[in-house]
């Protein structure tokens, strides 16, 4: 077993500057489980072409981006105020995705030949506890303790989190090209701009996903100017 002192040092080096961290996916919908069985699911948001599909990603030059939605099952768990706030964040996430994808693709308002249909759903989200979360980032002793807890529990104490699912279809044939899920939780970066926002970890995750989606599609079509985002 790794000595606890070495574990603390390694965790301190790898998570100190991260505003969000990837966590084990949870809160998967029944439809997503069906995609798992079909063999089209990506790990996190990394485009993975299943051997049965052999997708030519460079053949797509347009994107029809559906509005980002809150899944029906999760929506029923939210209070009216939470639903309103998360709907605002989902709309903002849509704008971020549109801005990033429009740099390399033509965004269309309906499914047309040569376009991908991208759909994103928020299946779970949780705000952070701002005061104790900030305190845990101010004290280096608490930072180290929290990183150890994160290693074993998968999430820092008091942090927010959000889980999303996505699908990519061929607009002309309706064929499922890719499906994936990702869950992100708040990191230990004290200096991120959303540190005193209870929904800041969700906002930071959306910003990362928007950049990551553009990056991974760039890699998939073997682009030469792909910029990997930082969490």
C-alpha cells in the first residue's frame, strides 16, 4: 500500500490547481444504459469509435446542437428555485458549446446532410457549501486532508458536482455515432472566479466541457490546431 505521506504529496501536486475534478460517473439514465449495451459509449467525454462503427469524423462540417436539457427524472427532484437556476446554467452551457463549436463547424438550426446532431442532458447537479468549502481551501492542512478524502471517497468535502450525458447522431441517417457521460466535482483551487458561488463548481464544469468537446472533436478528425483545456 502507498505510504500516506507519499500519497499526500502526490495528491497535492496533481490537484492543487484544478477548479474541477473528474469523478466516477453516477446517475445514469435508462436510455444511457441502453447505449452501453449497444457498445457506443465513450469513457468520459473522449470520442471513442467503437470497432463496429468506424466513423469518419472529418466528413462532418456542420453541427445541429439541441438545447441542453435537465433530464426528466432529475427535474422532479429539484425545488422551483433550484430548477430555475439550473435551467439558467443549462442555457449558459448551450451558449458556451455553441461558441466553441462554431469555431470549427457551421451551426445549423435543423438536421441537414453533413451535420452531426449533438444532444446534452444534465442528469444530476448539486451546489457546494460555500463557507466550509472555502475554508478547506484556505488552510493547507485542510487542503491536504481533503485531497486524501477525495482519493478515497471520489469527491472533496463540501464541493458541488454535476453529471451530464450526451449523444451524437448522424443527421441524415439517424445513426448513433457516439454516446458518453461525465461527472465532475469541485476542485481545490482557491483562486478560481466562482469560488464564492454555490453553483460555481457546476459553472466551471460546464466551461471545461465546452472546451473539451471542441478539443476532442478536433482530435477525432485529426485536426492540427487542437488545444487541450485545463481543468
